[in-house]
C-alpha cells in the first residue's frame, strides 16, 4: 500500500491546480480521438470509447471530437505510467492502484470488516471515523442514493406541499429583480455587456422543489425500468446501479442538451447552478428549516433561502459563469475592457480571502474565488430583494426574546445556517481542496464587504466588521 500511496501522491503532484482550472475557455481543448491518442498513448482510446458505446448501441469514429480539460496532465501522466511500466515492481504498483481504487469505491457495499478498516483511513485523513449510523438511517440514505426520484416523490408528498413552491418562485423572482436593478450601479460594466447580462439573468431557468415527472407514475416507473434490484444480493445491486447510471450517461452522447433535467434528487439539502444549461435548481430538501419555512417572517426566509438563491444566481456571473452566454454556450460575450475591469475587482476578493487563516494556514483566495463572488453577490441581492418585498408593508412583530430588528434578523438568519464544527484534519483538507471558503469566512467575509450590514448594526468605520476598503463586483 505504501507504493500505491506514493504513486497517488505523484498523480496529485502532476494535477493542474484548482485555481488554474477556473478559466473554462482555456480548459476547452477540442481534439479528435486520433489526436488524443497521440497526446496520451498509454490507453487505446478508440477501443476504450468503442467498448463503452457498445453498451448503448452507438458507434464512435477516429475523427470524433472530444473535449480534453487537462492535456498537460495527460502528457505528464503518459510519462509517469511509462516510468512505472519499465519495472516489475512498477507494473505491480499500477495494478494494485487500480484494484485499490475499485475496492475503495465499493467499501460501503462490503462487510463490516471492510467498513471498519476504511474508518481507520478516514480518521487519519479527516480526524474522525464517522459515527455508526443506525441501520434504518443507513438503509434510507442508501435507497435515496439509488432511487432518489422515487424516494423524492414520497418526500415531496410528505414535506413539500401547500404554497411552498409558489412562495419559493416569488422569492427567486424578487432576488432576480434586485440583482438586475444593481446593474445600473456597476460603473465598470459597459452598456452593451450590461444589456446582455440582463438578458442572461432573465433567461436563467429556475427549477424549484422537484421535477414534475416524479408525480406521474408511468414516467417514474419508466425511469427505473432497466434497473433490477433483488432483496438477497446487496453488493450485486450496487454493481447493477453503477451500470444503470453508466448507461443513463452514455445515452446522452450526441443527443440535444435537455435543459430541464436535474442533477440532484428532491430530498437533497443543497442547490446548484449549471452554466451550460443556464439553470438553477433548488430541491425541496433545502426549502426547509432553517433555510425556509412558510410560517417564518420574510426576514428569516430571505436571510436563509434568499441568500442561497442569490448565491446560485450570481454563479451565472462569477469568474467561470460569465464565460457562458444566455443559452449556455461557452464563448466571449463581454467587452474586452469590461473583462479587464471585472478581473481587477475579483483580484480584491482573492487578496481578501487569502489573508484569512484556519489553524495558522492561509486560505487560497484564487481557489475559492467563484464561491466568494457568489457569496458576496448573493447576500447583497437577497438583502435588497427583502427590502423591496417588504416595502410598504407593516413590520411584523419582533421575535420573542431577541432584541433585533427584522433587518438585523435577516443577517442573523444568513449567518446561523453556517454554524458548524470540523476537526483540524478536515479543516486542513478543506483549505487544500474545497472551492468554498470555510463556514466562518463565508459569513464574515461577505458581511464585511456589505455597507448595509454595517449600517444596520452601527459598526464604526475602520472596525473589523466595517473595514474602510471593501471588495465588490455585483
């Protein structure tokens, strides 16, 4: 195993850093399979693709073009594999590495002895073995991972009903309006680009709660028609599930992009923006407390869920999302001068977050740039959406036991969803790998840049939470 880990370390060392992988246009390297073979000859790529395509009765030809995101990595990988192939020990290490990756991926499907051994590795990596889930919770989680839309149909019927979807749609519309209104204040953006940005913001489709097909029995049954599950073969069921998911993905090749498909299940507590589809998705799982509740005052809903909506909306205009147009196509649609001014402003964020430390280690503000832009832009858009939503309406009564105005409660709702604790090992791993800033700085980093926060809490100029120099893009 030591040799395997040494090989994996070498793979990590030749991997392009995450901050250098943020320019989507630079990553989009289109080449034929023949050219790919010349670049990275350690695999017979034509045979690889042909065998994959046979699964769905499709053909692929040498002139077929593929997108290679990391040609330098493949070039270096070719040299590394060549080096290992020159000795018997090296070839054994390559074989062991492939076997180890297969075992590691399927450990959760194996017996308790394998799972316990993996816990030991987990403790070394992230400082915690992870609690032993009750059997019922493990089964529900596993079933949801395998049959997420079927489970989602049950979940939605139980917890996402009434006016929840309508209220969420109203909120995202308010956030979108507030986000667009701010465009006129952006002195760095030229008029032509601003108009195109407004058009893109209007074109973003928002999927809320769940895909409609889960409520249509036939369509839901058809979704899993080719998946066979038996009650006496747990491990084999997981192999079948992997194959089923592979087929689903291969079937999409050479087909028109379906911009209504979801990449998350309805019960997921998360949200996402897809630049290639210009689409935002907010599953029913995140439209729950503490992010959202139809009985909450608007201050809490906009501070919780509204900021999430603003965050995903801003992703369409962060350093990566801005490279895709209203139709999800990758090309330059911004004025060159505007691009340079945008980059100058984003550099402020990179420097700001690189000064923050966790366990004595500085964050990488370039690695987290896109998420920091979205955090800051989303908070601002959500706050102004809240103001316009409540304009002319009487203030609701204050919350009992909390001596805060509803404007202040907005910021409290935003901050409290990030309350968390992590081990030292996990925190160190996040600094290296995570495109998000640690929870603490997702809160304070955004708040210190927002003058409205300082005004509501009467933070004196020049203090920690109201610095003189602030970063702002959107």
